C-alpha cells in the first residue's frame, strides 16, 4: 500500500542562550496551532540551549525535563516531534537527536560528525549508529548539522533505504552557501526528499544565523518559499511522486557498493 501524503512542519526560530525553560515556553506558543494539523514537527539542533560547548553546564539526563516536555508535546500535537538536545548518558555528553512519538515511545540518534572547528569533538562523544525510523509508512533518516557535509554517512543504499533525509542544524550565516548547496546535493544524489531545519538570530557567542530552512524534492527543487526570520512552515510530501521518479530514473541501481567501519 502506498503511504499517504506526509505533513512536515519546519520550525525556524531564535533560541534563548542556555535557557531550556525559556525555549520550551517559546515552542509551546509557536506549536500550539499545529495540533492535529501535521505528522512531524522538526526543531533545530540543540533547540533547548543553542549550539554550545558548555556541555557540563547545560546537559540534561537521559529522561530529563526537555525529553519529558517533548513527550507531552508530541501527545498533545498528535505528531512526532524531533530535534537535538545536550544529553548526559553515563560518563559522556552527546548532541542527541530525540525522535518522540505521540504514544510516548522514542528513538535517539547521537551526532556522528562533531564540528571540530568549534571543538565539539573535545566536549561531546560521537555517535556510531545510524537511525532509520518509520512514520506512517515513510522511511526517514534523521541527522544533525555537520553530518550534512559527509555524503557517505547520508548515503541511500540497499541496507539503509529511506524516503526522507532530515537535518536539524545550527548552521551559521557565514557558511550559508554550503548549507543551501549541500541540502540540494543530498536530495539529488539520494533520490530522496530532503528537509533541513536551521535556527535564526545571534547566539551567546555572537554567531549569526539566517535560517535558510528548506524542504526539497528528489530533484533538489524547493517545495516551500525561502524562509527569512522566524517561521513555522508546513510542507506536504507526496510518496506517489517519489516512487514514480525513482522508477523513471533509477540512478541508485548504478551506485557503488561500500561499507562503513
């Protein structure tokens, strides 16, 4: 059976620096109108704190207040809610994406590629496992920010097949061209829808962000207008169109075999 159309809501907003409670309150107000209107809500990377290396200061435990908030929010919206937060798990800190379902269950993905130019690799442990989740028959691969620069990790293959690539990010304005270009490349090379959600505003380190959140089809074509400033934008993805294009242009069948260590 062909999956029904999938409604995805991109949440592009400013973030309060190191203030999880303020950010949760902001999202409560922004997201309330989406109740019953969407299937998936996508928040930025480190949406509760901003992109910070102060892991020991801001990290929450595995079942901390932001994870609990996501559980309540997801149930109230009747939609999956996802985004990454700073998490302490055992002796390590992770930039951890939470995939929270309305029934209260959730999956996680720990950011694989840590942004060494900000010394992220000095403060966080790297993830080692990809995540593939199912939503209403759609297969979705959620990733985090710097992962976008590494096509092998994002690669569509027989063992890692998906319909939607999803990136949550805090991608600075000074590298916006790379963000815009690589999102298109990942969509085109993987014959997949590609969603990228970024923040706006200026963080506590005086780094500026222009958002440029995007929803792209399997040819890299935009499905929503350019997003400037704070925005909540819902896009509808068509599975029938994706399936038809892959049948007409099956470039994935000529892809090279490879493995990941």
